[in-house]
């Protein structure tokens, strides 16, 4: 039982990493008032470019960098459409998701189409600072990216959002862009920056799957993780720390379901129940958040300067 | 103004003002959009070692040059038009239903079930019941987000989107559990009864009754929006809830009905795919028709004929990309990229057409 639990917690951290990266990215965009439905496609694109560049250059780090950059580009495209042009956020976001999944699959087929075995690379290894120590050894045997996500990115996002003047601007732009503009904040620039940063994190989340966890790129590599991340943002009330809590809970249910399935355990309910749970819980959270002040008031509203 | 910074235009000594678009410009938009899309995607085609002009011949013209493939365009358009009409219904009333994909699957579940229990009925009774069942199932799947929107002011974009994933898990549970095909053992529902399968319109083609249903849905959308008082209310709510409310429109009721009809039509799209093409419920029933429906409704400017035209055009792209991929070896995903590029380019053009630049 103890081993089961330790393994479960370790797996939870791994499963939660890509979700959390993307969710923090989405938080960044939404806090400034833009719902980025390009999240699913951006993760997919990041997973592809990460894998592709790592494969071509032979350097995993180059792959990671490429994934982040491609995510930034996707974020900038979203910014151009939703901020500069003021297009419907959900339509442009879904358009970006469609575009980036199409592009990734197109390029993947072109580059690797003729092969009989799916291409793979040697992925990032896991760090094991407590190798050999019982419990701690297993718990801390994680990818560097997992460490970075939980120990650097989440606290940094929280600090930026709540403790810096930039964060104040972001929140002001997301709540009341007119007032922020009147106070001298450049609404357009803030939204561009948050979408670009957010896109970079989404791309990184996608790349975690392809160049750390799997060492491969497959059609189903993201399979709805972007939508889960979107749900996490709402579940976590647009607060990076709470989003992290949500990612751990959802990662935990997912990891548990995987383990139970792997053990061949016959459950009285289908295992899909665990998978559907995050979505249903989020809808409930949305109902509650509907009356909550932290819902970015300007979300979905393009800002026009008169 | 919204598409460039005030400073920039001031520096250039230009003024951008909002205008109504002249008619010639509106008709020109699809042409310009297609041209820009061609330019933007030809880089990919060249990368795929094909000549873009030849590729676009296979893409857009070759499918229409033979009867077999032209009919295939109509087959491919059927779910796209239905999904586009479904989305247009909701969007017209300002209800952003992103859940057509899930509602489509709900209709498909109903069709897979009814198709096994209605086998004793003659087709003339069974098929209308199938369509009705799909409509009800789609509307039911759309009910919760619509009620949350109307009663509790919960934004529908995220709730409808999340429910798309939920129904896929339900279907996965069904197909890997009680509905697993006893004959093949595959995760697909048992084949539906012959009398519940949509009849073919033309022998030895895949074109089925669903296409007629899609055409009818276009007519219904046109009729409701332009010829009924309810359509007027929908458009009023879509233009602005508060103004509509003060004009005496029951906003909640209008949104609720539009949302349910939208879900219902998406459900019918699911019935058409199960009862017209697959005869089984499978997990990969839809390659994202519900999402593409959002694009089609947007490109069609929520107008019935526009939606039909966009749906047919996307059906052409879906067919053409297969022809293209066979003929020139360009990956089939060019279709998706083209559709998305077209959307993004057109969205930009829609906005630009409302402005003109002149000296300040």
C-alpha cells in the first residue's frame, strides 16, 4: 500500500506537469482578458516542434527552446487576431487550434510519413537526487521540467501576478481595460505580452510530453489535455497556486485511473468516470465562480480604443 | 477603431473610420480570402514537393470533374452543413455554442440505440423517429449549459466545450462495455437495423438521405431567421441582450430555445453519420465536424445561404485533399490547414471591410 501511494504521488507530479504548464499559460492570457482556445493546438504544435527540432539537431534543449518559441509565435498570432483585429476570441482561438494541429500533422507526415516504425528520440532522463533512499528516491525521481514547473514557474507566476507592477497592470487590463487605459496602461501591449508568455508555456507543456515523457510524437499526444488545462484555470479561480492544486488533484485522479487499469482491477464503474470527472467538477466550479469576483471581468471582450 | 494603434495612424496622418461595406466588396471577400489562402498555403505545397497550381487543381477542380467524386463532395458536406446550421442558430441569438461536437455525438448515441430497437418498424416510420431521437438527444446534451447560461449567467463557451470531452468518455465507456459489437469484438456498437439506415439517393454512391435533411435545415434556418418573429427576436438578442430586453423580448426564453434547436440540429448531424455512413457508433465518428461547424457558420456570416455555401466548399476541400494526397503525395492534412487559414484570413477581411482609410 505504501509503495502504491508513493508511486501514485510520483506519477501524479509527472501527469500534472504538462497540464500545469499549459494552465499557467492560459491563466496568463485570461488574467489579461483573453480566453485562448488555441491552447490545445498550441500544445500540439509545441509537442511537434519540440520533437522535430530535437530529432533534427540531436539536442533536446534545442527542441525545448523551439517548442517554447513556437508557442510564443502561436500566442502572438492569437494576440494579433483577438487584440489587434478584435476578432471573436473563441472563433479565433479554435481557428488557431485547427491551424496548428493541421500544420503539425502535415509536417509530421511529410517528414516521417514513409517509415514503417514510428520515429522516436532518446528523451530527457529523470533526475534522482535521492537515488537508493526508500520513498524519497521514488518521489523525487522526476524530470527537470517537473522541478522547474512546480518550483520555479508556478511561484514566479504567482509573484509576477500579485507582487509586481506588471501583474497589477495585467489584472487591471483583465478587469477593466478602459480604466487601465485611462491610468496609462497600454492594454494592447499587456495583452500581447501575456498571450506570448502564455503561449510559450503551452508549447513547453506540449514538449514535455514529446521530448521528456514519451520521446515520440503521436497523433493523440495531447488528446484533450489543453481542454483539461482550460478547465483547471477556472477550477483554480485564475490563481496560479490554486491552479497548481487543481492540477495535482486532476493529475492524481488520472494517475490513479491509469494504475488501477494497469493492475487489471475490475471496478464497478467504468474507468472513464475518472477521466470525465475533471470536466464535470469544473462546470460546478464555474457555477460557483460565476458569482466570484476573481473571474476576469473583461474576459472575451475585445478592447476598442475610441 | 480597433485594428491599429491611434498613434500609428496619427503619425501617418490618416484617419480610419467605420463605414458600411459596399456590396461589391462583400462579394469580393471570398475571392480575396481564397487568393490569400492560396498564397499562404502554397509554401506548404512547395515544401511537399508539388506545384501549388497543380495542387489546387486537384484540390478544388478535380473533385468536381467526375460524378463519383462530385457526389462525394455532397456526402462530405452533409455533416458540415448540419453542424454549420446548428452553430449559426445559436450564434445568431448571441449564444456561443462551442458544443456542437458533443451534441453531434449525443445524436449519434441516440441513433445507435434507436437503430437497434426500431428494427421492426418500416423505414418510413423508423427514419423519422431516428431523426427525432437524434434531435432530442442533441438538445438534451445542450440543455445544461443553456440553463446555466439563462438561469445563473454561467458563460456557455467553456461549459459547452467541456461537455464535448465528457460525451466522448461516455461513448468510450459504452463501446468498451455494454455496446461492444458482439460479432466483431471491436469497440463499435452493433450494426443498426436495415430499416433504420438512411436510404441512398443515388445507387452505387454514398450519397444518402442526410443530404436532403441538411438542405432542409438550411431552409429552416433561412425561414426562421428572415420570416418569423422568433427569428427577429433571436437576432435582436444576438445584437444586444439589454436592448432586446428593453424592446420587450424575453431574452432567457429566446436564448434557451435557440440553444436547444442548435443542439438538436447538431444531434441530427450525428444521426446522419451513424445511419447514413457508418451504421455503427464509433469513437472516431466525427473528425471535429462540430468545431468545423463553428468555422462554417462564421464564414457563412450566420446567413443560411452563406452557411450552405461554406459547408459545400469545406466538403470540396475535404474531398479534394484526398484526391490531392493520392495524386501528388501532399499530406492530407493540407485540408485542415487550408480551412483554418481561410477562416483566419476571412475574419481579418470581415473587420477590414468595415473600415476605410482616409486623410485626417
